[in-house]
């Protein structure tokens, strides 16, 4: 069964080009011309991934992303017309899985979509062999694709879950940003250090709301390592 991709952009030419490219890659597509139509389509059709433009009338892509993240972890690939918009996305830490800056090659968008979908599929396929990972008060269940702190569910994106799983799976190892990119995105994938830093900040913020003050350690000049995961006030 082919994946269904929702393309959200107020430019009909971009929607047509991406729909054609994704269809050639064996995927089904739906289109929405603004944010309100996108949310209605997600509710009705339950796509596997959303390609989401940032600048749109009526409701922009950032607000659409906020609303989707409030109700689930649907994979999102942002389209941006300027690099400084990506700074806004990173600063707001909305949890999109990846982004492409306009003008872009349709083949690049297809490659990014495939990479996001494969990451999700690969993680679920490995889950049956891996079992749960427990580190301090942190518990990761790859089979259910769930993260918990002290038994409370903490919503995370696909990329955030994979970062946590990588770090918690080898708790004594420090991972450079390049190593995180290679393990989570795949070697050679066009993701910046800044993007990884944003995902880590997002994770820290989400878990801090549950009392996790020591989720991930930053090792200056080296990278990241899972923290003790014992929470505030731990001896």
C-alpha cells in the first residue's frame, strides 16, 4: 500500500510539481491550498506525512505545525522561501522532521520524504528485536514508539525519539553532532548541527515539564551524551 502525502502550499504550481514527483515515486498525494484546508484534510484522510509551506494566507505553516503537534506526531517536512524563516522554525522548536528551502529540486523533496518515512519504518521494524530501553526515570518503548518519564507519556517526534534511543542505548558514549546526524538521518544527509541542537533543546523542554533536569548532557567541543535521568534533587 502506497504512502499518502499531503502537500500544503498556496502556490498551485508548486503543489502540481510536487504531486507529480511524489506520484512518480509511487506515493499517493492530496493537496491543500492553506492551513485550514490542511487541518481538515489531515482529520479526514490521515496522511502519512505532510509537506508544509511556512508562508500561507489565513493560517501559516507554523500554526498548522503547532496544531498537528498538539494532537499527534505526524511527520512534517517544511518548505521555506528564505533561510531566515528556518531560523524562526529552529527558534520556535516546533518539532518538524526536516525542511527544504525554496527554490528546490522536486527530486530533493522526494528524497527527504522517503528518508523520513524510512526512518519511521526502520525504527518500528527494529522494535520487535530491541525491546524497551530504561535509563533512570526514562523509558523508551520502540514497539509503541513512546517515551515516558516516571511512567508519564512525553510526546516526541520521530527524530526526537531516535535521538533519545541512540543516546540512551549507549549511555556512556558521547556522540558528536555529525555522529547523531549519520545515525539518525543517514550518512551524507543534508542536516546541519543547528538542527540537531534544536531537537535536543526541544527534548529538554518537553521533559523538563515532567521534572527531568538531567535528560541530555552537552559535552563542550564533543557533542551529546544521555544524562543521569534521575530528575531534580537527585543525589
